[in-house]
C-alpha cells in the first residue's frame, strides 16, 4: 500500500455572503467541516476503502443541521422534506441512488443499500423505503428534520414569490453535501446528498442523485460531487463531462473541472461548484459563486477547510 489517500468534502455552494457571516458562524462552519473530515480520515488512515470513507463523511454531514441534507434538509413548498442521494464506486462503476425520499435519517445509507442490495441504480417512493426497512436503516420523525432557519427560509422565499421580489441569493436557494475520496489502494468513490432547493415543487429531483450529473466516480479518471443549480448540472451532465474530457480529450482534471464550472456552467446561467479528485490524487474544488463550504485532507498532512 504505497499510495496515499485523499479526501475532500463539501457542505454546499449556498454560503452566506461574507458580509452577513459573523466570526462565530464562520468558526462553527469550519468546526463542523473539520469534524466531518476527521470521520472520513479515520476510515482512510486505517487502510479503509474510499467507498466507506465517502459513506461515513456524507452521513456525518447529513447529521449536521448546518448543511442542507439529512437533518438540515430544506423544505419543499408544501413544508415537507424530499431528499436525494447517490453513491458511486470507482472500482466498477457500481452506483446507487434515491430521490424524493422522506423519513430516512441518512439517505446516503439508503443509496448504498440500493447499490448493494438490489439490481437497480435509482429508486424512489415506497420501494426505496422498503429497501431502507429491509436494510435496518434508522428512520426519524418530522421533528428531527425541522430546523428553524430552513423553515424561515421557506417562508421568506414564498413571501418573495408572492410579492414578485424573489431574488437569486444562493445562500437561500442552495446547499448539498458530498464527499470524494481516493484510498491507499488507488480506488476512487463519490457520494452526494441533499434536501434540494428551498421551496422546490413536490416531486422535483435535482442533480445530486443523477449519476453523471451531480455524482460520478471511475478509477480510470476521477470522482466528482457537485452542488448548485441542479437543473443546470443535469443539462450539462457535469460530472460525466469532466470524466469524458479526461478520458477522451486527454485533459488534466483541473482543466476539465475549471472549463465545466467556470465556462460551461456560467454560460447557461447556472451557479454552484464541485469537488473532484483524480486517479493520481490531484484535487480541484472550483465554484462560480460566492463560496462553497469545503475541506480536504491528504495522507500525512493537516486537514484544511475553506468557505470563500
Ligand atoms: N444541487 C442541489 C439540487 O439541485 C442543490 C444544491 O446543491 O444547492 O438539488
């Protein structure tokens, strides 16, 4: 096991504008990202698999009410929660995803159960929840998923819609969590989980659970987890586009990721960013908005977290 591991995480591109962020809020976000990095690092430093590291890191992000996934998921316009998640194993392109699910404490665990316990890649509705029960996953009631900040955000969004003053503040609209990892055996994996966009219509599915849009991993190229305007990421097949540029056009991952986020995403009016790790351990975390909660750790090095 000569190679070194790399882990990167994100807590979404929906950051508070710098001017509105207090020092204490900033410290709280950095501390949460550091806790999550430690969870994933513990897996990788014990020679664990990239797949297990991204599962553990995303589950930890889902448990943090600060981020829009799991416990901190945003509300639909009906005041409910509909969560999306996906996971992909770079060893064999095995993948699992769920969309529009409610009540499952850790949607990433359900995505992984779909990958490991069924012949399918993506599941929704009662069928997905049946897999969760079969797998013995934890369920939570509505109170667990209630956060005052998300509720207030829904109310203000609906009010702005009614008044015709809806802005495109990414801090209100965005959020998602994700992780990408390269383990010491050279395997890549990616996982992404989200509550979606505040005040989304019931039944709306974003890019996070769509393999090749918000989530992708292949040991031959890279692992990607995205965050931002889901519709734009779907239209551009963002994660697969980065893979294709590396595989077919011979681009370096950093150049492919920059071109897709800075040029292509911006050109269609999409906002957001992504984290990606290449097969050689290179790391890129481009975004075209104010910031993206993010962090990374390399084998033997101190972890780093950033927001803007
Ligand atoms: N990409 C997510 C979605 O569209 C939301 C986000 O990352 O802000 O559901």
